[in-house]
C-alpha cells in the first residue's frame, strides 16, 4: 500500500503536492466549509493545533463545497476567512471533492481505511474528521457533530 504521506493532494494554490512534510506526525484531517453550522469548529481545531502542534501533531483542512454549497469561495477567500475569523494556523489545502467520481485520492484512502457507520464509505457532511497515526495508518473517523475538544484523549494516546 502506498505511503499515506505520498498520496497526491491539491495545495491551496491549486498545485499538486503531498503530505511528506508531515511524515511521522499525528494528523487530524477534516473536510471544512466556511458557511456551515459546524464552521465554529474551526476554533476547536485551532485549539488542538496550538495545544499539540509542537508535539508532532497537525490539523489539515480540506475545503469542500459538496454539502449545501457551503464552501463557495476561491482559495484566497477561504484562506482570508480562516485567518481573519478563526486565526487558523494549520494548513488549509485546495478545495476538493470527498464523494463521487472526482473524490480526491486522499479521501478515497481515508474512507477505505475508516468507513463510517454500518460500513458506509460516503462522507455525510462537512467537518467529518479522520485521525491518522505517525505511521500513516488511518485509525478513526469522527462524525461532524463530534467537537474537536472531544478528540483530546485519542490524540494524546498517539503522541
């Protein structure tokens, strides 16, 4: 199986990159949106980043417009929103699809390794979260309504 950190992803500037700079880190990967009822979770995600970032942990946000068109902006608008509204310091990548024919490869891997309730592969809504360990193994999927602060025990166990 391909190393998780070498899966191609879309950077905020639209270029193709990967997560090799995060190899060996615990990652929390989240499909985000700026006009969603769960958008205030950016605050909790940033709190996790600030609390654990120096211990080999990072949050990675992947904007997605597939749920109620709640992420309509371009990369610059999304970045400005995240910085100005929630002072986000964690990486926010390029806008992607998490379901359907154009599912980003990283989300295909996340869904394959951590299916949802009753084995469902589909992402149900924005702010679905995936916890990835230092070796690149996808350990757990969390529902959108799971608040970031509820993940501290699982994160600390991996650090």
